[in-house]
C-alpha cells in the first residue's frame, strides 16, 4: 500500500510552505507573461481576432485535455506530476525565449507599439505561429499541473484548514501574478523583448525544484485503479459523480459562464488599454496590479467572511459584484477608475475561489478528486476557449457596425448583461443551507452522492 504524507497537525506545515513557495514563484513568471505575451502579439499584428487566438491557444487545452488529465491525476504520484509539468513549462518557455531573441532586432519597441507608430515585421507570421504553438504547449502542461496541484493540497493540509491554506496561496499567487509580475514585465520589455520570457522560464525551473522537495509519497488514496487505463470508464465515473451532485454541478455551470464571459472581454483587453486608456507597457502592467490589491485583502479575510455571512451568501454576492465590475470597465475611460474597479474585482474573485476550491477539496472523495476536479474545471476553464473566440468575434463584428472604441467596449457590456441571467440562476441554488447539507453528506465513507 502506498502511503501519503499526513496533513500537518499544527499550523500549515513545511510541505505546505514548499508548495506555497513553488506556486508563488511560478505565478510570478505567469505575471510576466501576462503582459509580455499580449504585448508581443500586438508587435506582430493589430488584428483583434489574431490577438484573441493567442489567448485561445493557451486555454484550448482545458477544453481538450482536462478530462484525461483528471484520470492521470488519480493514478500517479501527484508530487511528481506537478514537478514534471513545471519542468516541461521551463523547456517550452526557454525555447520560445531564444526564438524571440533571434527575431528581436526586427520587432518594434514597446513604446512604438503603444504609440501606434509600429510597422508589422516582415517575418511576423512565423513568430506568430511560434507564439500560438508555445501558448498551446504551455496550456497543455498547465492543465495537468494545476488540476493535480489542487488534488495535492488536501494531502498536506487538514480539512479544517483548507480555506485558510487556499486563502494564503490565492493571495500570494495574485500578488505576484498581478502586482509584481506585470509592472516588472513592462520594465523588462523596455530592455529586451526576450528578457521576460527568459525570466519566466527560470521561475518554472525553481518551482519544479521546490515541489520535488516535498517530503512523503503523494499517490491517490482509496479505490485507485491500476493497470491499463480504461479512459471512457474512468472519465465517466468522474462525470457521473459531479453530475449527480447538484451543488457542485451548479457551481461548475456558473464558473464556466463567468470565466467564458470574462475571457470574451479580456481577450482584447490589451487593445482597450492601448487605444482607449492610452497606456504603455509599464502602465498596462501597473493597471493589472489593481486586482492584486483586492486579492490580498480577500485572501486574508475570505475564510472570515464565509464564516460570518455563510459561504452561499458570499458566493451569491460575489456573482453580483463581478458582473458589475466587468460592466464598469466597459463604460469608463479613466485608467484610475479601472484600477479601482480591479481592486474590488480582485477581492471577490479570491473570495469565490477560496470557498469553492476548499469546498471541492473537502467534499470529493480522494480517489475521485482528480477526475471530478477535472470535470468541474472542464466546464469552468473549457468555457474560456469559447469565450476568448467570442470576444474576438464581437470586436471584429463591432468594427464593421460600430466605432472602434465601442467595438472594443462591446465584449465587456455583453458580459455584464449576461451576468444578470447568472444571478437569477444562482438565486435558488447558492444558499448556505444547501452548502451545509452537501458538506454533511460528504461524511459518507464511500463518497456516494444521492441524485
């Protein structure tokens, strides 16, 4: 029998802080690429659809690979899987950084891009194709890495500390992803276009080393299947479990809708920042840091808010506020107002994530955690691919019938309107009583779910 590392009895434990550190380091790299990748795309093309396809290439693997990734997470050592995917991301990002370095002399400067005086490089089509490929390969590794990391945490932290552990991790991730990484990316881009990509590759290498240092064995517990994989049967088991769990099924639908709508707006966000908010690369990075301010506050108090007003009420309020914030971004032209809106948005994103991730980790049986989690994220993250494509289509269509400004605002306004329907759907489903009943039901030893 394979043993797993027991959750720490006091505090969060050394293993947690190693995993926390790995997550912080890799998310710092993600924060760099959040600015560097779209800014590089705008150096190659000004076509909204082609820019949206860069984001699509990163998110499409969630639609294609999340279900098989869940099966793999429930069969293999989860520590080794997470670390191996960080090694893979290091290799992909490092190779792409050298490609950017080779073409760097042909690219316009970040200031030329922001000022609208840049010429499209002659070899832009080749570099754009490499950008699509890099984004897709990174997305493939991210699917397996992130799904497995969420199944790894309950083996390290006791159930009663999951909300606190997730809050600390989400808060730190968002700080480096949105507050530290993006502004620094703007500065690095000014020095050399390839520099943020090299630094990002290094963060993946450090994260892999930290995860490999986790003490213990982290194979799934319980009814783990061995031998040849019957993909259809094992994926089907995860699908049926989630589908029969009314609460988690509703949350999966809501997450998918929210992420898809947000992706539709954010797919062309870099163009809105350049053309309407009139920001350069560094200022764009600083703008994105607004989310981190709210996220830090959310990470510190999310478990207290949930305890005070109840998890159901917290989630319902989060939906309302997130719809209002995305609508506000689509209406205003001041970067200062947008920054304030992003602070509010960051708080409620983390509140939602801390509650829902902790809920899944405590409700889903360990031997099914990878598969059920992957089905949940198939809805929640797979919708990002569809939303990203929708955002590109909306702007491209709006360019024909509307002014350029309102074409860029259109995805935000459509997303805000759709949030009203989501709130109506959530009203009878996200209640404190339903969540408490689901947690009580999770005490069943076999993890069965009543339809």
